[in-house]
C-alpha cells in the first residue's frame, strides 16, 4: 500500500488549484453575468479610481525622488515617533492614505521600506493604519450616492478616521520589545543637529544626491510606475467584481447568510443585513450599496457600512498584498488590524450616532449629467491632504518647541 503524505503547504497549493478551476467553470457557466460584472468593474476603475488616484501616485513618486518625503520625515519625527512608534516619514504615508484612500498608503509604506527609511516592524505598523478609505468615497459615494443622506457623512468619515487612529495607537505596541531605529533616517549623523529645520533640509539634500536622476527622468519613471500600479489595481477591481457577482448568482451568499443567521440573530442582525455583510467581505462597494438598500433600522445600516469600509474587502487586501510584494513586510498584522478596526468603527459609529436626530431629509442631487459626485474629487482629496499635513506639522513643531524648552530648563 502506497503511503501518500501531503504537507500543509502542498494542501494549500491543491486547494488553490481546485478553487481556481471551480471559479473558471462558474465564469464559463455564468458568462453573461461575469461579462457585465467585469464591465462594471472597468467603469468604476476608469471613471473613478484612475482619475482620482493617478495624480497622487505620480506626485508621491516625485516627492520621494526629490527628497521632500525625507524633509517632511525629519520635521514630523517628534510627532510620529511618540504616538505611533514609526519614523517621521510615516506621516507622509498616513496623510496620503487618509486623503487619497487605498491602496496608496500601502504603496508608500512599501516604497519607504524598499528605501530603508523604516524598519520591517515599523513598516508593518504603518501599513496597518495608513491604508484607509478616501473622503470622496465615504462622503460622495456612500453617504450621498447610496444613502442619499449628506448628514451621515460626518458619522461615516468620523468613525472611520477615529478607528484608524486608534489602530495606529494600538499597533505601537506591536513587537514593542524590538528596537525601532533600524536602518532608518534616525541613524543619520545629521539627526544630532539640534535645529529641526536644518536637519530636515540636510535630509532633503542627501536624499536628492543619492537619487541622482534629473527631473525629466524622475517624472517619466514616476508616470510609468504609477500607471503600471493603477493597471494592477484595475485588474483587481475587475476580477473581484466578477468573483462577487459569481458568488451572488450561484447562491453562495444566501447559503452563507442562512448558515450564520443563528449566530447573528441574538445581536438583532437579520438576514437582510447578513447578505450585505458577506458581500462586503469580498468587495467594499457592492457591500456598502447593498447595506444602504437593506430593510433595517438606519443605525444598524450605518454601523454595518462602517464595519465594511474598515474591513475594506478582499479586493483591497489583494491590492495591498501586491503593493508590498518583493519586501519583507508581513501582512499578518495588517489582517489583524483590519478586524480590530472593523470593531472600533462599529463602536465609534454607535457613539457618534447617539446625538444624531436622524430627521434630516434625504439629499437630492441636481445635475444634468448625473455625475455631480465626482466633479470636484481632485480638489477634495488635495485639500484633505494639505489639511492633514498642516495639522501634523503644527503639532510636530509644538512638540519640538516644548521639548527644547524643557531640555534647557
């Protein structure tokens, strides 16, 4: 008798192959549904994701090459190190993530790690709380477009950002016994310079000299890298749009909902909300839209939609995994952080909803082309980024000033 022993790794390989073959068969059987789902995914990417993220992807690459990120890192070190136990350059990833949405936070964090501007542990902390939803999606698409309630924007965005900051504060204890300053800018001799502005300027000049590319070359490389990254993001969006549609039309979502109804029923969650929950597990936009249409109390729907946004969906997780590819960043802390942020987002939503009267009339959109939500997307994201960066710089200067006062007291 032949004894066949299969290791855990080989079992995972076999399961991956079986799942892929099964998915291929389902796409062939439900080819029409898969085609229209792919078209919808392409529309979302081309009309929303690509134009809103491309400028910021290019700008982020240029700022990195020019040394501006190093400059900001030196300025923001007094703020980011005590709060989140990450280097000052992490503030750039944080502010860009909050303003532009996923997956730019993960992309910048991966670039910081490749350039050895943060340690492996610091990068894992950063990617856990800098990969957030953008205000355009939460305000324009979810609050106004799906719920038709502009008054819900402050609750949705507030709970999401508060939960993100909470995760950052919690993740500072991740591998707390390890030394933080490993191959970062902190080891640069210029960091001993007492004048923070001089340190920041020296970091900018050093980084620019080390890069060595002229501006034309830097611009071309930035555009090429950004477009390639967004093509990957588009592929992920289209793929998971098809996967989500296949799961819906085959009845898998309904089966899962009925199976878990026993566990969710004591919490007051009905099947009307479980279907959107499982849909949001795979893809955030479809899950949020189904939640807004569910026959359930408004409080329950807003809590669930913030849980889904905090989780962000397997589609975004796949994008993050691709962004950190070819680095030593582990995604295990990231997945744990997503679960924790979902819990905190639900709690913060409930607390913010308490003073909410819920009597405001639904928002009416008046636009000839029906696309009013995204007309000012670039300015909204830009102003959000500048506001976050300004606040961070202000706090950093205050911390430095008080530290100098106490040191000389």
